[in-house]
């Protein structure tokens, strides 16, 4: 277990220092090409930090939204689903916001998928039950909203299996889907998902409702303007950037109705994750793990 974590830490350090070195020489090259007489040390290191951060963020973005190599076992979108899109909610259930979200979904006749945190299901079993009773689908979002690649193997397996059990015992439904917190997965999680008969479902469009400055208008505009057929759209009914509970999700609740109307006005149909699974994946070759 410690060897595993040591190797992971070492890989991360090599990765970060590699990008710092690349950024340092890129800054020097820019300084050489742009005719500034002499670049100061401060400018050189500021440039290095900015380029490193951009490089690492770009790699992280690619890893979450595309992945490296063939990843037909990870579902981010389903272009073959035509004009259909799926709505998903992470980090709940929450006592403050999930009931209001369920109300809007019922009023609009829409079914969604809730990627629930196991400990939150234990805290609010009645709301978790209501989600399933009202015809929505359950997904597993780990027991304590862990960072998957950093988790020791026994902890990772326990986090996933315990949440499956909690959701099953509380709601009577076995979660068919698994979504890693912050979209950070690894090969171990992909293998566990396969073993437990669960699909790894990420997303292709984030409402960015976790941002502190997100408003009803900004969330609505972003989702309605950007959504295209085949998208899996990410919202949150709990959670904040750093913790899995506690942020203000009022803008998400208020934006939901206008978003559903806006998507329908654009000719998009709101489907369930299960319906999406019936459409073929982009590549027919499955990754053997
Ligand atoms: Zn989350």
C-alpha cells in the first residue's frame, strides 16, 4: 500500500517538475524571441509559474474530458443519441436543495441521475429514497467524496462498495453508475466498476454551478447555449469546491426550470442515463482491463 502511494507520489513529482522545466525554457525562448533587452529573474519565474499552471490545467482538462488512450469503458457523451441529453446531479442528497430540485424535475416531467455520496445517503435516507421513488436513477459518488488517484487500494474499494450497499439498503436500487469525485479516476477504479457491474459515467458539459460567482443567469446561459445532442450535463445538489457539503446551491435550483425549457426550445430532449446506454458508444472496441 505504501509502495503504491510512494510510486504515485513519485510519478506526480516527475510530472510537475517536468512541466516546470518545459515552462522555464519556454519562457526563456519567449524572452529571446520577443525583443526585450533583458528579462528580469522575477519575470522569468512568473512566466514559468503561469505556463506551468496552464500546462497542468490543460492536461487535467484533457484527462477529465477526453482521457488518454482508448477509453470506451468511460462514458462522457453519446453522440449517437441524436437530440437527447442527460441531466446529472452530484454530491447529494442535501436537505436544503435536493427536495427543491426534485420538485422542479417533477413539474417539468424530467428524470435525472443523482450521483450520491454514501455518507450523505446515511445522513438523509428519506431524500435518497424519494429520489428513487420519483423515478430517478442512482449513481455512486464514493462514500466520503475522496480523491480516487490518491486513495490506498483498500480504502478505494471500501468507499465504492460501502456506498453501493448504503444506496441499495436505503433505496432498494443498486446504483448502475459510478462517477469519481472531480472526474479524477484511475485504472483501479475502472477495474472495480467493471467487476461490480457499474458503468463509469463522467460528463461532457459542466454547468459550472460549483463556482462561487455562479448565478441563476450564468448557469442557465452556459447550459442552454452550449448543450448539444448526446451531452451529459453536470450539476450539483450539494458540495463546494473543497468540501462535499455546504455550498449555496440556490442558483442551481432556480436555473433548473429555465434550463429545461431552454433545452426543449432548442429541440433537445431530456433522457435518462439508462436510455443513453442503449445507444452505441463512439468506438465499438472495448478496452480490456
Ligand atoms: Zn462531487
